[in-house]
C-alpha cells in the first residue's frame, strides 16, 4: 500500500474507533487542534505513565513536578523566546498559501534522497546477492549526480540557517526551482520571521492587565523551580526534574494530523550536571532514550539519530530521535545539551542566584543541563503508525478477508481484555459480568455482547485489545473460558481463576520497564 494511502487510512481509523477527533468538529473543526476520544485518552495516559515511571521510578535522582502553564512574562524574555522563537515564513503569491521556508527546502532534499534510495533498491533487486551497495553508490552516474545536488543544497541550507540568512533561504528555493504544491508556481514573497508564541491577557483591564504567553515549552517551568526543588528535595548533582504538560505554538505549517499541532503535550526532563561533564551526560541520555523507544518492539531499523546542523541559541550539542513514519523519518524526541544558558538568564533577569553549592568542590556554580524532550502526541502518532496493520486472512472456504488490527504493545493498549458471552442467555452473560466485576480493579475491561462473536473479535482487533475472553456452555460445566490472542488469533482454554495471573504477566508495565 502506498504510504500516503496508509496514512489516510490511519487518520480515518483513529476517528472511527474513538482515538482522535478533530477539535470542535460540529463547527467544522479548528486547524491543527485535536481531541482524544475514549480510547485515545487511555492510550495517551499509558504513554505518559511509561515515560513518567521510566524517569521518576527508575531514577532515584529524578523527581517530577507540575508547573503552571501561565508564567511571569519575563520568563520568556529571559529564555530568549520573545526575541528568537521564530520560524522563517514564505508565501506563494498565487495560491496565497504560507509555508515554512526551511520545511520547503527539507522536503526538497528528502525528494532527492528518495531518488537515490529508489536507484539503489532497483539495483539491489536486479543484482541480488552479488550487489555491492557501497561500490554502486560510488560509481553509478545518476546516484552521484543526485548526491552532489543533495550535498550542495545541504551545505548552503546549513549555512543559511546558522547565519539566520533569510535572503539566502529564499535564494535556495529559487535556485532549486521549488514550487508551491498548490499553485505549482515559483512566485514567492521574501522570507520573514514569525514568532510562534500565543499571547493573552491576565487580570481585568480596569485593574491594569498584563500581556502573558501560553508556554511554548514546559522546560521553563522546570528552570524557574530549580532552586525550590533542589532545596526542598535536598537534591545533589547530578539530578533531574521531569514534567508532563501542555505547550502551545502558533505553527505556520500545521499538517500531518497530530504530528504538528498548535496545542500539544510535552514530556520533558532537565538533568542538572557539573559543568564540563555535560557532553558525557548528553551521550548517556541519547543512548537511554533510544533504548526507551526501542523497548516497545517496533523494530530498531525504524529509528535513527539525527544530529542538528543548526544549534539553538542555548545548546552546545543537540540531536533528534527520528522514527520512520508513513511520510518518512521525522523527529519524535529531542535531546539537547542546553549548557548553563537558561539558569544564567533567569539569574540575570530575576536577580536570584540560580546556583548549586557543591560540597565536594566546596564552591557554588550554575549547573549545566541536558534536556530530553518528547511530544506525547507525536509519540502517540508514532505508536499508532507502527501498530496499524491490514492483514489478508484465508477463510475456510478458500476466499480471503481483510482484518484491520492495531498491534499495540499490551501495556499500552487502552482496553486490556474484552469479555464476551457467546450468547445472551443460559446464564452466560452473568458469568461474563462477574469476570468483568472481578478483573476491573486490575485491568481496563470491556463487556461486549453485541453481534456475532467474529464481528466482536474484529471490533476488538481494530481497537487493539490484546485479549478476548469468551464464555460458552462449557464454562458452566468446568469453569473454563477461551482466551483469544489478538496478534496470532490463537485460542486456548484456561480456568477462570487463572485469568488474572495470565493477563497481569502480559500487560504489566513492569516487564517493559525492566528492559530499560
Ligand atoms: N524544550 C525543548 C523543546 O521544546 P522542541 O524540539 O521544540 O524542543 C520537543 O520540541 C518535542 O516536542 C519534539 O520532539 C516533538 O515531539 C514535540 N513537539 C514540538 N512541537 C510540536 C508540535 N507543534 N506539535 C506536536 N508536537 C510537538
């Protein structure tokens, strides 16, 4: 299936099965804002629990906080967001559509890279075992020409970003004949900077109101609480502060469903370290975060690191963890070595010493910071993309059927088990209800007695429920039920009394955390 088709189906599936709805849909929705439905909210909570426990439970030296969204406006002056949290914008004069200039160029580079990959794949298929990819890449004229083109754009692009050279960004677009996807023309405006923060007012105008911002990242709520947490928690370096919360950005190019939203949620952890040790910690957190992603079992080949060309104003090293979405490798998480920039800025703007007294060195200093920052919604999309699967099934009469299944890791699945009486009589519903009543304290259970058993299985497959328990007439005789496994569709008979242990072993987040 073409990747665009797959993505379209995924979005439709999320809506049809209660995962994600467009915000205020009855009023035609609000661009780049989404609501999570009954299953989406559960999945989101499970993702957050996986992250929170991996930070706060597994590390004695990491604690969690929950800071307010509204912050004193000087916070954003100090952090640099008022002056530098901008995206380079360009408009197409014919379609009147607005784009991020850097995204247009990145997409152009991705297309060249795709051409190279296609050429290599074609040759691989033709030559089979004997294929020497390295030699092919070094000698094939078409690959070489495209590689040279890619390298040239890449070098110019990196330099333009580093120099914040907006005229050069436009020139790259012109020179590479990049067209507007809507109008197909190259009739571009100049590139301009656009600040991404939303603002509002706090207090009534009669009392004198103050312009404040909706936080564009949760990190600043951690920095301004550095002293509070360090002192009240008697934290010793190195230590971390973790937080999950909403962030807001007035994104210009809000596309690809929940990949880029205007209201989203972040899971961020700031790890405070001795100056001079930050690059070792940066490497440590890179590895640890990659392990966290890969523990979900979606295949190591679908993840990669991407080191930043342009470092943000606060960083001395930065990298992304990218996942292979249906629309290509894209960032899911950022790991940044933020130096002592933020604490020093807050020290300067607030006049409060943002320092740590190091008893071993017998001196005070401003710690350096490693940040891990991941979007809950983007992680949600990554998981749903990886889990969505359409399978061809052979029926007994020789015909085929398609099954849509969400192969969610059991610990993340919104519903852990569905309990189904085979028929709505003969005392079977009562047994099913009792099983739900007994297990609901441990797992998210669903009672399901509508439609044929086959349709019920399919419905649960589409939601991603890992276990279906069926109660039939044999249950009355020997207290056994059928447990049906979502991924293999295999079924086995087990005693009702064994259900809790069997399911607990598979869905308990402990087994996932133990992999870290
Ligand atoms: N505190 C650092 C920071 O905010 P970032 O790279 O701008 O860094 C971190 O964002 C993560 O937040 C991204 O890797 C992504 O997962 C998520 N994120 C950022 N902007 C987003 C948006 N508009 N919609 C959804 N997720 C977003």
